[in-house]
C-alpha cells in the first residue's frame, strides 16, 4: 500500500471513530444503506420470498405470459438469499432449432453491461491492495496515450466507476465481425477514446469510461484484462462456466444461448458479437455462476471462505457515491441505485444484440436475483422488478400527494418542452442514431391544475407531478421524484428521472431548444428533400416539354446558369440522402464495426454541394437585380437557395459535413 493511501485511510479512520464515539451512531456502512428520507418498513423481516414452491408459482405465471407476449425464446432466473441459492430455473429454449432447453447451471448468456460490475469490482480490488487511490488522476497510470486536458479537473478512478468522467459516446467501431478483426484493448482506446465533452463530475453513462477502467486494471496489474478477471474474480468464486474471452472457449461455446431477433412473425438467430470494448460488455455467464457473484457482494466481498474484496472496501463500493439530486437514486462504484416500495436496491442491467439481463440486489434483505434471456427486450426485466417488489415487499401505505404551490401555475411553462437522453454521440456522424431512433423519450407539459405531466414516448405512458421543493417534483399517481436543473439565467436545462430498471443509467435528459426537436429536424429534412426533388423535376420536365413543342428557351444565359447550378446541387443532395438511407437500411448495425466504405464515398457529396451552394445566394441576388425570369420563377429559385443553405446547417448539426468518425 502506498504511503499516501495509508495516511489518507488513517486520517479518515480516526475521524470516523471520533464522530461515531461522540454521536453513538451505527456504522457508516449500515447508516447509508438507505437514503436519509427513505423509510424502511417495520415488517421488513417478515417480507420477501420464504417458500421456493410459492416463488416458482409466481415466476411460472409471469414468464409464461410475458415471454409469449414479448416473443422471448428462452430465459433463466436465479434468486439468492442468506448466502445460498434459494431458487433457480430455466424457461423456454436456448436454441430454437435444436430445441435445447435453458438450464441454469449449464446455459450461458451474454450479459452485456453487467460486465461493468466485474470491471468495477476489479478496480476496487486494486484499491483494496493499495495499488491506486480512487481520487488519483488516471493519466498518471496511462503510458500509451493520455486523456486530453481540456478541463481543469482530472478524470479519476472514482469518475470512471460512477460514469462522471465527462466522455462523449461513440458507437462506431465498438464491435468486430470476427476474432481476427478484434483490436487489442490498448490500441482501440488509443485510437478511438471519445473526447471529454463535460467536466468531471457531470454524469453521462459511458461504455468507454468503464472500458478505460478495465484497461487500467490491465496496465496496473500487468495481466491482460480477461485473464485478470478469471484469476481474481471468476476462479476464486468458482465461476468456472463464465468468461470474458472472445470467442468463448470450446467447452463453453456449445452451451451459449443463441441470441435472437424477432421480426415479421419469425425468429432470426444473430451472430456472436465480438466487442472491442470488452470490459464494458463481453461477459458470458450461467445463472448459477452469477449467483456466486451476487452472494459475494451481498456478503460484503465474501463467498464461503473466499474474499474478493475486504469488508470495508465492499461496503464503500455499495455506498452512494454520486447523485443528481439528494432525493433521487444515484451511483455506487459500479451499481445503480433504485428506491422503490420503501426499499433500497442496487442493480445493473445489460442489453446486447439478442440478449437482455438484469442483476438486482436488496442488501438489507441479503437477497438478490439475476434474470437473462435471449432477445433484446428491456420490458420484461423492468416488469419483473416491479411485480416482484409489489408481490413480496408491498407498500403498507401510499405516500400522500402534496398540494401544488399556489403560484406554480404561473411558473409551470418554464418546465415544458422536449427532453433527450444525454447519452448519444456529439462529435461523430453516429449522432444520426438519435434522428433514426425517432421522437424524444420525454415531453413535459403544464396542466391546468398546478401539476406537470410527463409523457414517455414511444410507449405513450403519462404521469403527473407536483412541485414539493424548488426544481423538485413528487409523483402524484405513484412513487418517486423528478428533478430539474437551471442555468445561471434561470432557463431549465436538464431533467432527472429514473424510470425503474428498463435501461441502465440514472436518467439524465437535456432540454432541447426548438431547432433541436425531432419534429423540427424532420420537417427541415422533409422541406429540403421536397424542394430538391421538385428542382430535379420541374426544370427538366419544362425543358422537355419545350423541346417536344419545338419552342427554344428564351431564358437568359444567367437564368440557364442559375438553373443548372441549382439543379445539380439538388440532384447531388438527393443522391446523398437516398444513398445514405439505403446504406444504413441494408446493414443497420454495420456502423458498430466501422464506417462502411460506401458511406465514406457518399460523405464526399456534401463537401462538393456545400462548395457549390456558395454560388446560389450570389446568383439569386443577380436574377432579382436583373429581373431575370418571372417573379414566380425568382421566388421559386430563392426557395431552392434557402433549402440548400438550410440543408448545410442540417448536415453540420448531424456531423455529416466532413469525415467525422
């Protein structure tokens, strides 16, 4: 253990002893197991599953109904309680063609972002051994490359584990089509690490932040990441049917559940995805192996006679380390918090091509469960959590909804608007995924009764909220809080709302300005495309009609030049739009493996049309000055010019102007 770590821990230890001895309070780990304002039911010891047969009946009904409705081929569930497996069962098929059933101690599932919990545990092991301090600048440990120093504050290990490093998101190149195309972890990060777009301390869920944490484990330990996890977590816990290796070892590969997509009434098997960001997503695991990992965390780092973390470090890992608001759930070092039905849970979910999973722990109950299935469908896991808690930990009394403040109606409009998840690429062309995805996930509207209504798209769910503190709202028709942030001018900039466990993350959404909304962007795109199409039709058709009627054009040379330039720009812009749409539609996930060559070729077109468009305003001014053509023709030409200029702005906004990848 380094000297600075020893001194720091001794100082904190002495301070804690003084405070606890003076106040006569329980230990910090126990006292932080729930929020200060969170009330734990007095009958907690009598709640929860007590009979495996009853639990099986509950689960059988749930899985039979929802798996059929959501078209999920196979699923597995395991629940641990008081240090051992309480119940485990497989449902449906791991492979539809072979009719292979799901078996809890045999069938492996790819668990995607649940891998982050193992990476976070590995970092905490380094901290446990005194090899790092969680407040250290990670640049001190990076030899191959450095994070850019564009903010005064450095990125720390704590930032990486709480998703507060401030990194941009990136989808391009996160995967490979085959083992031979995989890029070594250090090389991939040196080449593709996203830039810092927020100061450290600003939450933004980051696959690359955790991937960087995994690479640091590799650098500091001197052992390849997958090998480190196997030797320091998997083998000590007896997780012999789990691996980060890509592809899986032969003795495990044959038991991997096939991932499926469901479209047009049929299931389509999906290929094995090789991840260049392995520490964030690459784990494959059986349910009973995952049970051992859950037990170790529920028992503060201990499984049987084995320890993967010291008790103090495990408790520190499980404690809230970041939150967007004191009344909202936050992040521990790796886990996400949830407060529901008077319970504090720590959890993480995973979503990959053909797979979904969830790990859910109730530390105060020494209980947790893991569910995984072989289709990308987050609804099942979110509904399972909600129904499980309602069934085994019912709320005794519903919270009383407060009355809206008398003056709120006059202030309600400042919160209204559309809100978009902040987790999206800002600097590269894969930002376009936001537009392809469709509507913003949330819209806030002011009602006439002093409350706000939160609209969730595309599901169409709505909920009502009442202000209980400045910028803090409590749900009227349910449980939970929603918070807002304002800038120095009083403008609302962010919405914070965690809607259960459907998606990983804390639920941070940025308020969109009018020109950023989906409706405006789609309208602008539609307007430009229609004008370009008309320009490609009106003038050529008019010229053809004149030729057929043998009426030579009387248009001045300036008009012909203006028409030719506008027609060429319009045609090229249409070729770009249609070509890009076809390229992305033919391989929607291809961007994960890198930018397709055809897209690179297409990106040359906007550079050409942008250069040509510079001439349109000049020609527009000349045709008006010289009164060339009819007034209607001049107005139409001006419209084409406006559409071409607006399209340049559209291209730049979505990072399609230039080679931004």
